C-alpha cells in the first residue's frame, strides 16, 4: 500500500490533527479543568467509492473532546424591597447580615456595599 495519512491531501489531515492536539493540550493546561479526566481526539475516515469502484472519495475529520471548566459557585441573598418586589444580591461576606473588611480595609455589608460609620 502506497498511502500515508501524514502525506495525503498535502499534509492537511495531519495539520487538522495537530490543531485538535493543541486544543487538547491547552485544555489540559487550563487550571479551571480537572487534570485527571481524559481528553480524546477522534479521527474519522469516510471512504466513498464511485460506480466503477476505481475512484474513492476519502474524507478525514478530526475532533477533540475536551473537559469542561469546573463549575463556579456563589451565594445570592434574596429579600424584598420597600415595594414588596423580590430582589437579590450576591452574598459577599459569607453569612447573611455579617459585615466584613475588604482587602483595602473598608468595612462592607454582606452584599459588598461600603458602610460608612458616622461618629
């Protein structure tokens, strides 16, 4: 047999594989993904002969299966405004109603709004 997948279609099949391999390697290096889960590159070859069976259309498709990013979670405080409508805000302090000091030394409420204590 004189066929070499790496040389066929002027090297386009291998080029396609290398593009998908780069995606897989970037996905492995991404700290937001699980490093232990397997990634996969699937190379699909489709061959269709003509009526005389002397010419074959040969297609190759390469597809990477990546690991999705890990879920990111937060908490939302649900309350009602003065009109009785439901409102929500991200819980920044960790506990509803708790104040906290941010990295700049400012005191903030549980939603992250700056609290100004007047003397």
